[in-house]
């Protein structure tokens, strides 16, 4: 899962997330990095959809810090957002290690680059870049 791809619409972003979902399994950690409005949450909608869940249920967890999507999904999804977190200790305080240790679902982390030291080896990284024409370029690296 290395390389880059140009995405030219929200629906294409959701479709790409659904495509990536096919290769995900319980215990996987997916790091999403990019500026506001770059497509991280739409990508997450695609992953949830690709796992059998309702993409309309997906919203950014900026104020709640984590959302869980399990209904209909073949594997539960735990959707984190580190945007408003001020320290690694604060992330640990919301039970981050418990989610990692239990490994019963897939962890998706928006703004993961704020605390990369908290992410395990084998994390799948996706960097979202907004291009001048409004399309997005996704750079993927990891297992």
C-alpha cells in the first residue's frame, strides 16, 4: 500500500476508502494526515462503507475525540481525531492504549502526525494534499 493517487471528487474519495477497506482487518491502525477540508472524513466514510457500515453515520470526531462505527461493519471502526489534543498524555488519558491493546477493531486517526510516537509499527499512513485545481492527492505508505 505505497504510492499516490489523484482524487477529483468527494464520491471518488469515498470509493477509494471503500477500496482500501477490503484489505483492512482487526488490529490495523490507519493514520490520516492533511489540512482541514482535505478529505480525511470522506475517506473514513468510504472505509466504513467498504466494511458494510453506513457512511452517513460518519462525522468528524473533532469534539468527541472518538466515534465508534460497528453497526453493519464486518469489523468495528474506532475513528479518532487528535486535532484538539494538546499532548500525548491527553491522548493516553482517553484510553488510547486500551484501544490498541484490545485490537478488536480498526483504528482510524485523523491528525495522526500530532503524536506519531503513539502509533504502532505497521501503521498505514495516508497523507492528503489539496491541489490547486481542488482535487486531492493521496500519498500512502505502510504495510
